C-alpha cells in the first residue's frame, strides 16, 4: 500500500510513466532520415543492378531489351569479349601493381611521418610540416597535373611505378592526419619505457609503435587501395606507354568498341570494379573501427 499522492517506483527507481516515455522515445523512427538513407541506397543499388543485368545478356538482348530486364538466358559472352579486347590479365596486373605500391607506401611513409611529427611536436619545423601537409590536401591533382607530367618525364617515372609513388604523395596529408590523431591517444609512457630499455628512435617505432598502429594502418591502406584502383586521371596523364595502362584507362581507350556492344562494356566495367567492391565489403569494419578509434579518446 502507498499513501495517496505518492508514486510507486520499481526496482530500477523509475516510474511507469517515465518508462513509457523512454520506450516511446526509443521506438520512435526518424522517417526523414530513413527516407534519405533509402534514396541514397537506391542511387547505388539501381546502377549496380543495371550493370550486372546488362553484363550477363547477349548482344541482341543488350541492344533490343530494356536495361531493367533480367537476362534470359544468362550469357557470359560479354565477359569473354571484354577479357580479350582489354587484355584483362595484363591491365589487371598493372592496376594491382600500382595499388600495391600505393597501399604499402601509404602505410609505411605516412606512419613514419606521423610518428616523427607526434614525437617532435614541440619543434617548430615539425609543426610547420604537419600544417603544410594539411594545406596540401586542398591542392587536387588537376591543379598540379602539368608540373607532375613534366617532372615524371624528366626523372623517368612516366610509368606505373611513378603513378604509384604519386598516389602515395597525394594521399600523405590525409593519412598523416588520421595517424597523428591516433597517436595522440596513445600513452607517452610507451616511448619512455622503450628509451629506458635502450631502444633508439627506429627501434621504438618499428617494435612498439608501428604494431599498435595496425587498426589505423588498415584504414589507411583500404582508403589508399580504393583511391588508387579507381583512379583514371592520373594514370591517363602520367603513363606515356598505352600498353602498360591501368584498367580504367584501358576501358576508355576501347570506348568506341564498347559503345557498339553494351554487354561487353558493362561486363568490362563489372570486372574492373569487382575487386574494389570485394575489398570494401570484407574490410569495411576496419574502416569504421579505425576512424572511430582515432576520434574517441
């Protein structure tokens, strides 16, 4: 029994009215945000569905049928023709080579630069270097394209190797920002303990700091791979030999043949973007965890 005018509390210390309000607030759906997310999802899935559908059609179906019609019967002739037309194994290997350089360079160079800036933050030169790299993020490649073409030609890097190095350099500012933020959340006692044990700067970095950067290094590597694999402008301007071009550029070179055979063009596009889709699907959890770990202390 309770006195009149008082409210009964449960074991959690809340009243039934409070629990009802909390439940109502929790179950409330933000329909505006849901609609926006739904539209964004459709904007991605609809073109992907059309690409897959057209890629598995025959030449007659691709010309006469509608884009949203399912292939009947399913045919892989578009993939066979695209494989031969673009010399897919060679162009795929070149794109993979460029992306491998971009990923390895982004992880190694950016982590070393971020550690040097973090340890020597009190020195003016390193603080200036950090802000210089941040400012470089606002200089896109098209602005510097002519100078980069001239420089790579002079030093003999107008090839896939030069493109990979440029990918590392143009992503350095963003990667250093991520890694520096991640390093600031680490205790300084790690460096001090390593110094006491007699480790020098390189030993401290490679044996102590670099392994702890694994979550953020994975994030940096994934971003570097996606940006390098899908890049079209830089390889098309830097690489002078058309026989060693990357997949996106090769597709542009054979655009005339693709425009007459829709199933071949969509099959080629699907083969080119499949690696980036697979990589992102299997590594998206590292992207999210790496970014959030760098943002929360």
